[in-house]
C-alpha cells in the first residue's frame, strides 16, 4: 500500500472518530505513515519511542544513523496540539535536532527550531491531511519525512529551502482571492454571523443565514451592486420564544457552521416527492423543516447506535464557535452563552443540538453524521431539506 492509500484510510478513520486518544493517534496514524515513508518503525534505534532528555521525554526521535536523533515528533490527541510548540522546541534545542514535528494525526506542523522568529515563523509547513488534496499530502510528507531523504540530508535541506523561499509571500497574496471565494462558497459561519449582526445593528432586524449567504455569493459574482430590496426579500424580525419542548420548537434563526472535513453532498430529493425529511432503510421520516430533519437524524443514529453521540461529539472539528452536538447545552456555544437559550434544542435521546444553521450547513452536518454512523450518505440515507 502506497502513502496515498494510507492517507485515504486514515482520513476515513479520522472522520469516523476512531482515533480518540494519543495512543491511537501514535499507533494508527504516526507509525503507519512512518512505515509507509520507509522508516523501520519496529526498529527502536531508528524510530526511538519515548526518547529521554534529562528527565523529559519526546514521543519519537527519528534517528539517522541509528541512535542519533535528526528529528523529533511530538504526538497529541486530535484537536489538542495548540500550544505544544514550546516544549517541543526545548527538546530540539537541548539535543541540537534540526527538525521538529508536532502532530495530532490530522494536522502536521513541520518546524526548524534553529531558525529565527517566533514559533509560528519557524514553522516550515502546516499540513491538514483531511482537508488537503491527497496527492499534496503525500508529496509533502515524502518531502520532509521520507526515510531516504532524511538519511541523506535532503529532507532537512528541502525544509530550509522552503523556509527561506521569498516567493511564499507572493504565493500567499495570490491565494487571497481563492481563499475569499472558498470562504463564500463554504458559507463560513463566522463571516455570516458578522454580516448578520451588522445588519441587525443598522436596521434592527437580523437576516437569516441563507439570505446572507446568497448576498455574499451574488457580491462575489458581481450581482450585488445594489442593496437588497426589502419589498422583494423582507428581513424577518428576530424571534425569541420561551423554551418549549423540542418537538414543538419554532424554527430558529440560522447561521452557518464551518465546513465538515469532507466535501458534503446535498441531500437528494427523497420519496415522496416534494416533502421535507429523509428516507433511511426504506422508511420515510417527514420533517417540518431542515433543522427538524437534522434533529431526527441525530436521534435516529443515537437510538440505532448508543455510541454514536459520544463519537460524534468527540470529533475535533464542528463549527468555528460552536459544537453541533453535546451532552450539556452549555457546551454548544463556547463564547456565546446567550445563544444557548434561543439556538439549542434537547433531543429525545437527551443530547443537546445547536440549531443556528443554514440548509447547506445542515446538509454538511448530516453528511458528517453519516460518516460517523458508517452510513452511505446519498445512498443509504437520502432526503430533502425543503426549498
């Protein structure tokens, strides 16, 4: 199996929440990729686990020749690698190791500790093996971690060349338009919320996320030079109802959530034609609206598989500022406790779900849920989120 095939298999496992701690990340991702890159992972003189430095330990020392570290790898649980650079740099400086790698299995950060600048400035490259193209992931891992390249010194030299490459500024500038178009296309949660809040502060009414997303897409396409005419597309006032049972909850305001690790495919139209809801295992589940569809999907999967809730909630990436599913309602919105009352519902299963989403994002969350439940989205589960 080549590197690309291993990356593909690891991506599937990450999306399904199978790597729940550092040990599983180390064994199921790091050692697997090192083996695919030519490292004799069984040889502790070449891949030295728990390498000791004056009473401290680094997870792995890559050695070439055997017994002489040339790179350190520090492994963290998925989503828990922020802030670990300082400790890793101390290890590398202590032993004079030229390359340091910090990974949570999904994100791989390659550093040259001996260069100038803060930790971020000494990072050569940051690779997300779920979001990035598989071919690019393979090429980057081979560039910096291929055993033969590390042994010959070519990998370290490549990292230094990349670090010093002055064209990176031009490349970043050239990437700005693409990044902006991608943010608009993905209906970035934070951007839509900022725009909606600004409209509310100016006019007293808050637009829904679908309206904001449509406006931004029109603006990118050059079709939004004129303001939206209220007579054609009225902005609805904010509704703040008192808490009611989940099955009677009114449709809340929607904002967008961050893209799921996979490229979500919109739900196909289900039978009976024209109705909102979804079909699963030959049964149709009608729903009042898109958010009610998501609610029923979550409850169905939790009932179908008692481990689903914990595995889905444990995924590292939900929305930028919120969780899609949580045991406690207060865990849904990290920095917006005011949204807990108005933008969350309690499911029949006892779990809590945030509700402030557009239809596109709901489709993405359902696709994400299908990944975790090992259900083929668009085949085993199909449906319609309404017009």
